[in-house]
């Protein structure tokens, strides 16, 4: 047995004296246990979403008033363990150690209790007061699972409150119990580890008597970050060195893996608890089970998945396109842009361009955010809340692993055809930074609806339907090739397929609306300001003649290497603001919308392909910076430019033979 000292993780330091709230409650749990539904019902939509310092992992923070106290509620990322596999796990550990909340609310899925208890047993060793929210008890009962909450509470030494978060049942009770548990010394359940693991702990206790046992556990598991967060460098180094020798000796003497043995012990303990508190009965075979069997079957499941993805793409493209057209043609153009152009007609060119271009940036922001992002996140929320998202990931996991990705990457990749912005934002759900980088690069190459406007409006209209289709085929070949190369060569952690197959359930309208808004509004806070600044910059650059200078500068490339007219380079620059603007500016600079009169079929095909590949739009660049940082964003932008130039040169050479 490991005795846990309350001095563990004492880094909730002097900064806490400046905390304006009476207490902080952290919500922790596995993915898809209803934790975020719980959080959103408690806090409403008035929450703050921000990255944890030094990471791209977002934390949601909200404020709750209860019994005269102002309580900060923090929604931590969904994780399966306090391991070192991905950023979400590392951020959760850092938050618990450095910020040390007053209370942990550990949300468990009653229908998947054994899997959930693995994390619970790890949290107990941190010796932070905790309350269990036993969620989805209604769904568990439908599956023939009854959990004795009182027995579970007695075994864990913690308060256990049955809840149904989607209907708001038990939420107030959880908060009131959490308030009552603050500052209490809870008699937690202790894990019974294997004899040789206990032997290793005894050796570390003898050598480091003043070090908290939980830190020694982390050292034995080679979790250096945990140890270094809790201990000063000399002690941390000595502890890690001693633990490494013990681990190596154990593995040589007993032929075991220490981390695997600890994991086995935790699962064994979780299984023992479940056997003690859970009773089962045989429910009737429900419609839900019959549907589930179809959705996860290798044949029918794939057919349903393809249909769902096509329907998603169709809805995002059609509904988004309709709303975009309405917002642009019925709102901004007649009531904002045209009046602004008339009012500023006598102003100095720099000021006029600053105003008009900025307003066009606002127009582009609303035309992207409302039509595409909101529709996308509404569909994604339905997929998440219904449990279908995990089934889609399960079916396509083998395929996406060939590209170095997890099955969860399917939805962002497909939705990139609608708009790259929400697709990039959705890569946050992926487990490792390596997967986020690969998925972001591939999404940046996917022809979004704005690029589709150029493909269909230029090539489809003036070159031919099959020529337009061939661009999509070319794009798929490029994306698969780049993904395969990155999957084989890019360093970093690869995550296995460890995704809980959550039960199917009916989505709740209020939850869908809340999640859609909370996710959509990130665009306004992240991408919209940069979109506005970028628009203003292009306007000033145009007024000062900088774009003409740029056109002359790149003429050796645009004319010499690619064989495009010089004005095409300027059009491509405007495509950075918004991709379809490249086509609009091309028509302005060419002096006609009949592109066949000024461009050859090869040039039109070339322009469309280059526009599809090179530099994502400003909004996409903004979310790339938010998710990956400046360095990776710069690398992606540079890569797409060189790739577009290379493909463009090849089209100039071989295109005349086919077009």
C-alpha cells in the first residue's frame, strides 16, 4: 500500500492568494462521459476559453454562485489517465500540481465504470478533496447495469452523487456536496499493488523519507515531468536516478515491465470495485443495440459513414453557401460595402482603402463564421452527443493510421472541404502534437468551398467539367502522398486507438446549441481580429503601390517560371485574404470576366491548382497559429508555396499535352 502525504504537489503557491474566487473546482473525466455537458449546464455560455500557458490545450473556465460563494469552475481536457502520452494528460497534471484546485469533481460514466475508475484511482493518490459525479445512470440502466452509489462511496472513501447531466439531474447536489467537502481530510481508498512494486516503494521510502509517496510513484513510472514539478532539481534528479535503477533491477529479476504491472494493478483494483458495486440484468434487445450493430459493422457501417460524411459535406456546403450568398449579397454589399465606397470616394486613397478593405474583411469574417463554422459545429455537436463520432473513428482508424493519424482525424479532414477554419480548430481533439501537425498540413491542402468557387468558376466554366474534376483527383493524390510521407518521417508520439465506444444516445437540443456557440465564438476571438488587420494591411499596401512593386518583384516567377500573366500574381496575393477573391481580382485586373479571352486553358488550370495549394487564407493562418504556434504555421505556409510552385511548373510543362 502507498501512503499519500498531504504535502504532495504543494505548488499551489503565492499566486493563489491573489485568486479572486472563494474556491476553484476542477471537472475531470474520460472523454465522452458528459463532463462538458455538465460544465456548460452549470456555467451557461458565459465562459472563458484560453490556452494553458505554454501549450495549445484549451481550458474552459466559468463562474458559479452557490451559497453566497463565487466559485471558479474549470473544465479540464478529457483524458483516460494521468500519463505522459499526449498534451491533454500533461496539461491536466500540471494544472492539478501547480494550480491545485480546492475540489476535484471526477465525472464517471456509470455504463463504463471500470474503464473510468482507472483515472479515479490515480487521482486519489494526489490527495486533493474529490467528489464523484456518477453520470449517465439512466443509460446504464437501459444497458442492464445498476451501480450501488452508496457502496461505491464507501469503497472509495468519497461522496458519490448519481447524475444525468443531459437533463440537469443531480448537478446542484454535486455542487453542494463539493462545497461541503472543501478542506476535509478524506480517507481515500488505497490501491493494493503487487509485492515487488511495494518492495520498490519501500526502497524509495528508505532513501527519500520526506518525499511524498505519489512523487515516488511517478518516479518509478519514469514520469520525470511530474517529479520535476513537485521537487527541487537536486532531489528530483536523485529520485529519478534511484527509481530508474530499481525499475531496471525489477524488470531484470522478475521479467516484468513496471509501468505495465502498475497499470495491471490499477485495472485489477478497478475491476474488484466494479464487481463489488455493480449488479447486472439482461435487458431487452433495444433498437439502440440493433442500430449500433449496423453502425459498427465492416460493410454497412462504412456505407452509413460515407453517407453521413457526404451529407455533412452537403449540408455545410449547401447551407453555408446559401447563408454566405445571402450575407454578402443581401446585407453587406448593399448596406455596408457600397455605401462605404460612396462615402469614401473623395477621401485620400490610403484612408479610403483602409476603410473599404477593413469592411471587406468584416464581410469575409461573417461570411465564413456564420455560414460554415456554425453549421459545421452544429453537426459535429450532434455527432459527439449521439456517440456516432467514436464509431466513425473506429471504422476508419486503419486507413488514417497509414497517414500517421488517429481515426478521430476523419471528421476534420472531411469538413475541410467545407471550410478549413473549423476543420483546423477541430484538430484539437487529436491526441498528440504530431497528429495535430499532420492533420493541419493535410487540411491546409484540402480544397475548401472558397477554392471550389475558383475550380468551378474558372476551370469548370471555361475549360471543362472533367478538367475541374481532375483537380480534385490531383488534390487527393497530393494529400495522400504528403500524409504518407509525413506519417513515415515526422518525429513525435504516435497514439494508439484508445477511444471509448460511447453508447448511442439522443442529442439534446439545448446542449447542441450551447456547444455550437461555445466553439463557434472562438473564431471571433482568434481569427476575426487577424482577418481584420490583414484586410487593412492589404488595403494600405494597394494604396501605396506596394502590390505593384510586389507584382514586378515576382514577375520572373509568375511569368518566367509559371508562364502566367504578371497580373495573376497580384490576384494570388488577394487570395490570401479570401480564396475566391483571387478570382474576383483576376477579373478586375484582366478587365473582363471572360477569362478565355485573356488566358489559355493551361493557364486557367494552372491558376486554379496553384490557388488551391498555396498559402491558406488569413483566417486559416490565424487558427493555425493558435493551434500550432508561429513556427509550425510558417513552415506550413512555406511548404504550400513551394509545393504550389512545383506543381504549377509541372502543369506548364505537361499541361499542353492534356488540355
